[in-house]
C-alpha cells in the first residue's frame, strides 16, 4: 500500500518522553496510601489509559472500593505529585531518537501534531521544548473520548488540514494503535509485537530510526 504521507500524529507519554516512571512513582505512592501493593508490571496496564481508568485498575488490583468523592481526591493527590515531578523535567526527558525524527520531519515538510490523552501535556511540552516542533497539540484537555476511540487523532488530522489517510500515528499503547486504525491512519508501534502487533510498522524505540526508514517500511 503506497500513500502519500503528509502528517505524523505523535502520542506523548512513552513515544516522545520518558514519563512512565513518574506516573509509576505517583500511582505507587497513592496505592500504598490505600494499602494496595502496586508493581511495575501492574503499571504496564496503565499505558495509554485515562487517569480515572488507571485509578479503577489500581483499585481493582487491591480489591478496594471508593466513593466518587474519594476517587476525585485520590486522582488529585496522584496528579499533584505527578505534576511536581514533571515540572522539573528538562529536554533530557525526551526519549532517544525523538527529537531527531521531529527535526527530519520538519525538514521534509511533513506536518506534526500531538495526540495524547494527558491533561498535563502542556507542562511537558514546555519543560522539554518539544512544543516548538509540533504544528498542533491535541491532548486530554481537548478530547472527551479515550483511545481506542480515534477522536484525538481525527482532531489532529483536522488541525493539520489533512485527511486521516495522509497521516501516520506513532503509539506505544495497544489502545493507541487501535485508535489510529479506527481513524483510518497508518500506524507505527513503538514497543513490542506482543502489544503492538496490529501496527503497520514496529520499532522497539526511536533510537536511530529515520523518516526514510519509516517511509520505506510503510510503503513495503
Ligand atoms: C497517557 C498515559 O498518555 O495519559 C497514561 O499513557 C495517563 O498513563 C494518561 O493516565 C492521562 O494522563 P494525565 O497526565 O492527564 O493524568
Ligand atoms: Mg503512550
């Protein structure tokens, strides 16, 4: 299948920035305060999942139930802690290869947009300087339907004034790859085939991955 690619839609957490560790520390502290044992392997289940859905997963692991008010308070505690950590981020928090790819895309005249579930995307983009390389930002503050719903990527394509089939989605979460497919876009998975086997191309990370390589792989 050969299509002309004119835009790239990037997930943020786990694709452009290394924030999973901060989410983990903040969720673990919250889980411990509720007497729940929360491991790094449990944390894998939260990738690409909304804040409320993440809390629900943790509560189900500990078999704990909370009222809606308690859930709101728990999410606020976790998020305040997370925001304190990401507020200290620097460009060093950008994942290897990501900046290089963004610069190549700019050079090649390919439009770029962020497609993230996170409501904290603006702080991360500002702290890392990534905002400068994105033509549009769609995040959890502009969307109401979580991935695998394609809303976040359809809005990105529309911001870039492109058709979905002219865009490629980069994602590290299964729900994100499903969202890209549902939106009619090509998809590049960043991670392992176990979770991202449905993607049109797959890389363990962006280190050493050039736009030329990706284009060839998607055309092949
Ligand atoms: C996604 C992360 O990008 O954003 C999830 O992969 C996170 O782990 C979700 O829960 C929502 O993020 P935030 O920053 O609004 O709590
Ligand atoms: Mg992600």
